[in-house]
C-alpha cells in the first residue's frame, strides 16, 4: 500500500487523491500534473521536518519557506478537509449537515426538497479538485465590446485589443478549488478556499472583475462541452460556497471577499452590478445559493478533518 502524502496536511495516498481530479484532455497527463504539485510540496515538508538544513542563512531560509509552505497552502487544506468528509462513513448525512450549515435547512434550488435528495445516490457522488470551468461566452463578448472602459493601461489595452481581434479568450478558464457533483440530480457545489490570501480584485483585461463574481459567473453557466460527469451539472441547481478560517467570517470587513460575500448574499443588486452581462437573471435566487463555510465548521462536523487547527490536539 502506498504511503500517505503527509501525516497532518494530506493523510491520503497518491492513489486516493488521483481519483479526485476531473477528467479533462489527456486524462493521465492531466492527473499527473495535478499530483506532482502535492507530491513535491508534501516531500518538501517532510524533508524539512526530518532534516532541518544547516548552511548559509539564505539557503536555510529558502528551504524553510518551501518546507513550511504547506501550513498555509489552501490546496492542501481544501483537499484534506473535503476528502475527509467525502470518505467518512455515512457520506451523505455528513455532507448534508455541512451544506445545512452554510446554505440553510433546505436546498435553495427548485425541485429538491432535502439535502439528501439533492445529493442522490452516494455511490454516484463525485468530488473533484482544481476544476477548470470555461469563461462564459456572454462575459467574453461583453468585455470585448468595452475594453477601453475596463483596461486602464495603454500597453495592456493594446494587448487586449490584439487578443480580441485574433479571436482568443480575454479571460482564461476559472479554476475552481473543488466541485461536488451529484450526476443523478444535477446538483453541484463549487468551492473557493482561502487561508490567508484575499480575493483577487481584477483579471488581466478587466479592472472591475473580482474573483468571487468570476466564480459565481461560471456557476451560472452550463458546461455541455466538458467531459462527464461535469456535463451533468445543472447551472440552476449549482451553489457556491466560500471556505475560510472562522476569524474572517466573524470579521468579514478584514478581507475584500468578506465585503463582497456579505453584499452578494444580502443584496441581489450587487450581483447584477458585478455581472452586468447576465440580463434576465433572477439574482435573488442566485444570492440564496451562496454560502460561507469555515475550516472550523468542517472539523466540528468531522473531528480530525482539519487536525492542524489550534486546539484540535494535533
């Protein structure tokens, strides 16, 4: 049996993690690319813990930085927290309780009366990490028509204009930290994970595009051209959940995403403001599909899911 990647921050094997990357392109190559990051980072952490380097201060500082990066790496946090919950005995009840905590007692979507109904057959559920979802065509056209208003720096505007003229995308695919999908019901949740980092407040060719709006935008877009089971995700039955340390949910004003999340949840006009290309959307229903979960919530639901948190006896 393969060894676990890291005893605290990723207590799963490469084989277990391998099954949680969505099929895309050449599947083997795609999966190996994802795995390589986790293997390299986990090994750097183990090397530092077992053999702290001696030598020139600069080299030691660099090795220490690489070795301890895992402690604040949101990729490791989200993989370990969600994989622990996903593979817990009685998967559906634990997942349902997690969703109740951040999205309410009943699913905020039509046609699904309970979380258990939304999640469907537990054997068909899929959990994927680092999922690339295409930029909505409506946004690409909207941006192409308004580049002088959305790009402030002349050389960047020139680059954007050339990109648009060549028919290339002005915004690349959005990489979602995690996607939970129930193919039988079309229900899905997109997760954005944060540890210390804040939300990005723009993209290369749009100074008004923020990271949360971008995630919500791809949530609202169906993906018929992706590979199954992502094709089974119904945009009207998809929710978005932000996962952060509890201290930032308690003090949302300390982060840009805190201001945005509270605004989007309580004020549908804010969503319309930041997604102006989506005409005719019921933004009140979209606002109800936005949830805020914390790592502490995950650890309370399943003790040990985030064992690195203070006070968890790690």
